[in-house]
C-alpha cells in the first residue's frame, strides 16, 4: 500500500517539476477565478425571437413603473436628494436581494440616481455635478488616463460615506476615488 502511495506522489510531483507547467497551472487557476468574479448583468434582446441573454454574472435589472417602488424606498430617496424621480428600475442582486434604482433631477437641474433597498436604506447616491466641483487630484488622475477624450459629464458618487468621482466620456466612464489613488474604467451600459 505504501509503495502505491509513493508511486502516486511521484507521478504528481513529476507533473509540476517543470517551470512552464507551474506557470500554466497558476495562469489557469487565475483565469478560472477571474471568470467567476461577480459583476453587473445586462440583458439584451436577440434578433431571433424574444430570448433574453444575460451577458455577465451578477444581478438582473429591469425597468418598472414608478408606482411599484415601495413607499419607504421612495421616501428615503426623496429625503436624501430632494429630487423628482421619473425612472425606476429594480435589480435582483446575485445574493438574492433587491435594490431599487431611481433616476430623476434635483432642484439644480442635475441628474440624480439613487440605489435604495425596499425598506428605505440608501446604498448609493450618484449626482451629476459641475466639473469645477471635482477635486484637482481626481481631475489629474482623469487626465492621466484619458488625456485626449472629450468629457461628457461628471458625477459624484457617495457610498457609505466615501466619495468617488465619475467622468463620462464617449464609450466609457472612469470612476476615481477622491484621493485619486484608485481608478476603475467601465464600459457604458445599455440603458434599460
């Protein structure tokens, strides 16, 4: 029995003795792990029939009538932003929870988007702002990553007391932390 176990161990060790095998195994493990990273889901209609295909793992978003938004969610969103909302979506997160996404305009005429739970807990507030309201360090980070791109709009995103600044350009938007140390580049989503 011990000889059989030693033979099996020797075979496994032989497999990973070469450096290129080790590199291949580690790369494969990294690719497999990154392929299941949760992210937002978008669904789009395929030209052949009414089939909807989810493009990524994560949540599923659909447009809903404003009347379907629970009163606590709507009250919280209006209290925090003082905005009039005209678009509502609901997102089923990958963990099974629901988030309402409300979009409208504040009193200054800027667009506002709020993510709120059915019970009224605000998870994120995105407000369109004047570019002059963005800290210089975030502007420098934007110019470093997209030096020749035409800026379409700027947003401030508040999540659990943290500020991020979003710079919308042609096909992408960049999200930059208030200190300029973190930059995430997103491809624009299709509006649902």
